């Protein structure tokens, strides 16, 4: 079984179907235009109002001008019969209404208007409703409402209606008939005008609202609210509509104009005999005097309901209105407070009044006496919840003493009901005064200790105490540090940092040890380190001039040098050397951590083109001390042989501010010997297209050209652009990709896909007689069909590296004008059979491939594959094989067959370092070269692109280079290609 050597929104046309809509024109009655479309008896309203029977008769045709009297008489008789026959006749049928209605309420009725005429339809008309004491409509009957019919009623048809009729408050209770009158406005000329009315008995009743089960507290408080509950009952025979219950305070049980209106409740309709229960909150205004009252509940307070008894709406319930009286008791505060600090106070607000107290505030003031006045200092407030009569609320609160307050002796005033929110029975007993002295802190620095020497760019440790020697406490504050040339703080002094301090009580101190950084920008010299207590001036102090203490300090610089550097005088590429050296600090200041860097240089001066060999961490070094280092470094195989210097650079990252920045480097001579030829790790090294193609043409290597950069770094590394510059691009060369298939429709590949021109697509015949039917785009040896598309992505990625089109998009292949022959030997899962690979190699050879890319392999040898590779070589076809990704010491199969035929390929990264996963060349010499195989960007199915790792990705770079060689020099044999590639690769060039 063989596997790949990889490491690791379709758009559709939318068919829019249209369909024709068939519109049917119907008759329309447009109310705004009074337009009718009808075939029989259609009239405008204005026409109908002028219509008379005589006019109709006059318009009838006369049958004979002679015998006028006889003929006319006959016509009149005939016309009367015709008119009667075609006129409508409207009646009321199936009328239903309630047997009882309420004054001021409404009733719902339903009925049908039927046209029992035999000819004409009845157009627009009205049904009218009346209340009558009998079944006959007369002038003294009460008109109630109209129901409008806009649609015509055909002969024999009826129109059903349900409507609501209001019973006016002015209608007297009693027994009536509800008269339904069809064609109430006499709009319709009917064959019978005497049958329009139907009478239905109805009794009209009145509601009677009363208050029952009223409950309210016996005591209410001025400025507060009370909760009441009650029921509004309708004890009348009629129902009651929407109404209001109103509330008043009165000195008696009768409602009068001087009673105090308190509010109302809105009530929904109440049926006869029913009641509505309510719980409501009523506010007692601050303006209401204390005393004994009656709370009046008034049903139907707005007189909205016509009642059978209007004198029983009110119920009176006794209530006493009281006032609260708030005082401060048990107040406790410290005897001393500090300017800029805070104090904690405890107190109780008691309500000693007969009424309850609602939400209120306690306010605090500083005063020079026990009486509150406008010049006293407001300090803050506490919000208080309601307090019942006889109860109290206990509070603990924090009050800030502003920096602006002068020291001295004061009274702290506690004021109950500070905003005067509560109407109290006694407004003069809200304040309690408690003595307090306001003091100030005084912060100083004591016992300050710092080193006598500090180093530029390093830290120093200091310890000190901040003491509060004032009479008041000190809140949160900061100590700041400065470097100064004298003992006085000024604007040109250098700020170094700060320490944060928690509050400090009077007479107490806070001790601290802190680290301060001496910036690289500070010049060496003699200074004073200034410690400044209350550095932000947060604390109001009794003495603001004693915050600073100055301590002498000398600021020095380190000076790092390399001494006793030792390295061998010769080294070989690819080998390791051992070096040793000391980093000494010969400066007066200490040196923090740094990095010692080693470079390979052609001279003794460090420059940008020198090669970094190593960067070694160096710990801090005190003044006069040194640090010794010994370690090994590798000499890269990419380094050309010759005479060099190893440059040892102390403080290579310039971390240390030094007194002398020009003495960091020491140079030691070394000769690098280039190992030429085969190496067990990377074989013959990195393939070189410029040298290989030039040698194939008998020329010296092509001159360098600018790199492409970006994602084309792999092409730059194998020097493909140098070959392109000479006009060799792979044109005329076919590269067979034996893999998971190839997405031949990819925009970066479609122009470079090989096609079997001898085969006729889709005819089901083997036109070219090669044994494969319809193999227009190669053959699928995994499924034994002609589908060579890629369902995995591996083969498409390989193909893009070989021959991606040079179009400025995506990826440019190494041989961007070569043709790709897709030969699918692996399934979409990436696995396949040895026999399929062997057959694929032979198919590629026999169908014109010049190069075969095998980015696949396994651990076991296979004679079929070996024989197929030998066959390819005998036909001049070059087989390029991946070495494997198992970090092994030699290639896997079939790459191991490169000992006799073809080439084996290992992977390197963009820094020309061997990929950790790549199998090495091994002890047995064979044509093994390396190529880029880490983070390779190439084509993926579906016009996509992506990155992959593996010797599978390195192999197509080499296959592309071989295609360039064959496009420059046709007919090169397998042996010639092997010799040219290995002799021009990286390890073979001095």
C-alpha cells in the first residue's frame, strides 16, 4: 500500500420562471364616485330622488297614435302591472333583541332585511330603529339609530345584520316595543310600502350603584398614602357602563363643595345585581390639616350612569389624619476628623409622632455652633426608608471632610428630614449637634535607605517609612521619587516613579521596600535621590514644606567587553565547533542581563551582510566581574569555503547603556572548509536550476536575477527565475503526476493540462489502441476508469508547483510552460496499490511523458515498481521520487531505487535547514538532492490555494527543474540528468 508524502461556493445559474397572471374585471362599487356596474335597475342616488310613477308611465312607449284615449288607457293598465311586477318589497325577518335594556347602555340586535319582490333588486337603503309604547310607528316614538345597507339585495334574497344600539340617558324606564323599520328613509320604491316594520318587546331598566364593604385605616398621615378596599354594587335592574368612584375627605358624612377631593378609581361596566371589588391607594396631601374626618366613597362620581336612585351613591368611613415627628437619637461620631479624610457616624432617626413618615433624608453639616444656618458647611446626606409611628431606623454612614475645610473645633449637625419632605407635627426638633475637632495630617519621610551607586538602565532597591506626625489622619497618598543635582525639588529634576500608600493614622507610619528603574536616558553623574511624601498633594497637611528627604547617589554606567575568546582556526561546513569566551564588565556600574551574539564575517567589522551564528543569554554582571561561556555552534552547509572572522559581540541587542559603546566586539580568525560532494544527511544538497540547465547547455551557471519573493520563495531558492530569464520555461515537456489526480479545471492549471489528442472523448472506444478507453486526460488506475480528477487535493497541489501558469495570480510553477499528465494511482483518501503505481509509470512512459513525479512511497520494496522505474529510465524518462516524511536515516521506497535510476528528494525550509520530518540521504551514496518542502503554497481543487508540508512538496520542485533542463536540452538521458543535477547541487559547488 502506498500513501501520499504530504504532511498534513459553487455558483449556479438561477432559472427564473415567469408566469402570466390572468386578471378578471369585476363590477365595482366605488363609494367615493357612487359608481355602480350592474345590468338591471341601476340608478344614481340623484336619479332615484327625482323618480316618480307618473314619469315612468310618461316614458312608456305608445302603441298607436290613433285612438289615443283607448290606447293610452290600455297602456296605463299594462304599465301598472309591469311596474308592480318589477318593484322590490323589503321586509324585516328573524329579528332578535334582548328583552331588557338599560338606560345609558347599549343593546345588540340581529335581523335580516329580505327583498320579497319578484323582479327588481333593492339598492342603497337604511333600517331605522325606534322605541314605541305600541307596535305602530308614530311621531312621538323615540328614534334610536340607523343601520346602512350599501349593497343591493336581489329579488328573493336577504341581507343579515348585527348592530349595536345605544339607549340614551334621557329615555325613561318602562315597557316598550323596539321597532325595526326596513327602508327607513323611504329610499326604495316598493310594491308594498306597508310591511316595512316589525315590533319586538323590550323592557328599559336603570342601574343603581352603591358602595359596600368599604374598609380603610382609622389613621392616615399627612403627606403619605392609605390603602382602601371596597365594592361597587349595581343593585338596579339595568346594567351600568363605565364609571368612576371618587374619594373625598369631609368633616361630616355629607358631600359638599368644601370637602377635599382625593382622587378616583375607574370602573368597568357592571351588570345588574353584580359588583366590582377594588383595592386602591389614596394620597393624603401635605396641605391637609390633621384632625378627624370622614373618607367619602362616591359611586358614579361623575354622574355618568342614569340610575333609578341617585341619592344612595355615598358611603362615609371615619378616619383620623395625623402627622409624623422625626428626631435624631443616639448619635455617635469621632471627636476628631481629618481634613481630606472621612469619618464614620452612627445614629437613629425616630418617628415620635402619631403619623407615619415616608421616604426622607438625613443631612449633615459642620457648624461653629449648635444651630443650623446658611454659613454652615454641608457634608452629605443619608436616604431613609419610611418609618412607622413610634419606630426608628438605625444607620452607620461615612462622611467625607473636604480638603477645603479649615481646621478647628466644630459641631457636626445631624438634621432629620433634611429636605423637609415630611409634614411634621413639630418642625423644630430635627437637629442634634455633636462636637468634633477637625485636624490635619503631616507626612514626612524617615529612615530612607538607598545604594550609594546606581547603574544607568538598571534598577535600585530603596527602603523608607512615611510617618504621619500630624494631629489628623492621612488618606490614600503617593510617594514620588526624583533624581536631582541638589536637595531641592524643581521642574528640571528627573521623575523616576512612585509608591502608593494606604491611609496612615496620626502618629503612625508605613514602611516600604521598593524597586526604582534608572532609565537608559539618564546621564552618569552625582545626584540626590529625592523621596517626596504626598507626591500628588492629595493630603491637606498642617505643614506642606517638610515632605522631601534627599539621599546622595552616584549614577554609573557598565562597560561590557569580550575577553579570552577561543575558537578553532578551521571548521568544515555542516560540522560543529566549540567556542569559549568571557563577558567582563569593566565599567563602574552594574550590567543587567544581555545577549552575546556571534557572527561570521569576512572582516573584523560588524556589518549587515555578516551572518549571525548564535545569540547567547548573559546574566547580570556586577562592576569588575565577568561571565564565562562555552558551547558548540554549527557551521551551515550553505556557507562558502574561505577565510573568515568570528565576531564576538558583547551586549549584542544593545540592552545595556554603557560608558563605552565601541569596545563590544572581538574578532577571531577561522577558515571554513567547504565539504564537496555527497553528505549522509542532505545528499548532494539543494538543487540549483541555474547551474544544472547551464551545464546541460555546456555553459557556466546563469547570472543571478532579482528574487520573486512572497509565496514564490521556493522558486527563488532553486534559482528557477535565472533559467526563465534565459527563455527556458518547460515548453514542450510533459510531466506525469502520479498521485490522487489533478483538478484540470483549475484556472492556474487548465492551460497546462496534457491531452491525449489521439483519443475521441466519450465514444466508448480505445481510439489510439493503447488499451485504455477514452483516456483523453490520463487514466485512473485506482478505479480503472478515465476519471482523473482530484478528490483529495494532494495531486493538484503537486501539479501547481510543477506547472502553475505564470499569470500573476496564485502560484507560478517551476516549469510554468510544461504540460501536466494526470495519472491517478491513489484514491481520494491518499492510498493506493503497488500494482497501480507500476502500471501508472508504464502508462506515462508509453503516452509521451518526459518526467514522472512520484510524491508517494512506502516502507517495503516492490519489484513491479522497481521494474517500471527501470523501464522508464531505459526510455529516457526521468523519475523523481519523494524521500519520505518519517525523519528516517535513509529514503523510503521507491526513492531508494534512485541508487540506480531517477532522483530522490528531501525537504528543506526557506532558511535552507533540513526539515525535521524529512528522511535523510543515508550512508549509501545515491542521487539525493533537497528542495523546498515546508509551508509550500500551491493550487488546490475548486480554484483554491493553500499551504502544505512534506517531501511530497519538495519533489515537484525538482521535477520542475528537470523539465527546465529538458526544455533547454532535448534528449538528455536518465544517467546524464542524474550526473548534471548532483554535480551542480549545493554540496557539489565550492
